[in-house]
C-alpha cells in the first residue's frame, strides 16, 4: 500500500477534525444539566420554597385521608428530613457552581 503525502495529510486532518468534534460534543452534553441550567440563587430559593409548600400540601392531604396516627407522623417526619437533606444537597451544588470562576 503506497500512500502519498496529500492522502496522509487529508487522513490526519479528518482524524483531528472528527476527534475535536466528538470531544466538543461530549463536553457540551456533559455541561448541560437541564435541572440546573441557567439558574441563579433566587430561583434555587424559590424552587425550594415551592418544594416545601408541596410537601405541606401533600402531608395535609395524607392526614385528611389516613387520620393523625403515630405511624403517619413518623412517615411525615421522615419525608421532612428527606426534603431537608435534598435541599441541602441542592444548595451545596448551587453554591459550588456559582463560586467557580
């Protein structure tokens, strides 16, 4: 197989172009997290307040349906802890994202 210089240059250029295109697409896809895309601190705070409001509404509906027994109180307390943990992680992620240059 006899390769001339023009063919080798063309193959090298194609390989370089395609690898940079694939790398660029991979970096763009990994950088776009739709949940946090284009959010600022106020929208994170607003989002967390909406989550708390939804949890309160959900728990009120549960109390109306199932009564107010110990098992339900335990379940609702666990839901509150889960939401608090979830929001703490959201805030940590948001703070890390905004503190980067």
